[in-house]
């Protein structure tokens, strides 16, 4: 897909309700506010440089969870991930980013146009998820696949961010850096695991449902994840 087609996909598929949730806008928005957000969506898409890499593995063992391909073998200690993948026999590891160019623009906006910077940041947070959706649908192509699972979900420790980044060579191939605290830079980057078969026992697929982050404003305020 060309950059122009990908931009159109983002424009048509980005979850505007999720943007409003990030902005904590629960009431009916004015037309002026909606227009401003739409302008920011266009601008964020323009400044994004979306890239991804992926690698497929076979599941060799579930407890402990061991995945392998011809070159690599990984042990992932997580009961939640074991349950999540217990109907799959293959997984894809994937890393996705919107690039440093966008991050620099967001940081600049936050300094000189704080309100617009906050909108840009919210849009970019939703855009990276939209790009993950696109990769799942158009590139990984597991029709009955489990929803994506990232370090920090459930009991899969956030420290696995570094291991998966090393396995995928994200610094060399995408320019993503992982800090000593397991945060990624650019911030609008995601590493996830995708199984090729869904688990019927999983009833909630919202990414917030199994997140370990204890001090998120949405959890503190008791806001719905739907």
C-alpha cells in the first residue's frame, strides 16, 4: 500500500471516540472543537512515518511458553499469555512505530501551542493503535487470530519489552530505543505478540483491560474502557 493509500486508511479508520476519550471529552462537542480535532488528525497523519517489522514463530511449549523459529528460541514467563495463546500454534512478533519526526513535532507543539500539542498527542496515541490494526489485517493476516498482547499486559512483565526489542532488532531496523525503564522512544511505538487462533475464553479485548499501569488517569477516574 502506498503512503497515500495508508494515509487514507488512517483518515477513514482512526477511532475518533477513542481520541475524545484520551482528551476526556464526554459531552457533546462543539463543531469548532470537532473541526480542530479533524485538522489535527490530518496534520498528525502528514507528519507520521509509519514503519513495522515482524517475525513468525512456532509455539513449542505452553507451560512454560516457548516459541521458536529456525534461528531463535524464546521463553516467555506469563500465565496470562499462556492462556491467551492456548488455542494457537503460531505467533507473530511485531514492532510498529510512527517515527521520530512526529515525536519532535508533538514536543514542539506542547511547548508553543499546548492545547494543540495535547490534541496531537492524543491523536498520535490512537493512530499507532490504528496502524497496529492495519498490520494485523493486511500483513499478519490471521483471520481467526487472538487480539494482540504486549509487555505490560496481564502478568507479562514490562521488562520483556527489552527482550522482544532485541529479538526483532528494533534499534537497527526501525530506530526504536528501549530505555532502562523499558520505555520506548519514539513513544508512539508498540511491540506486540499475535497468536494465530483466538481464545474463546477471552471476553474483553480492550487494551486497557489487562494493563499493569496502576496510576493511569482512566483507571483512577473509574472511566469505562469501552
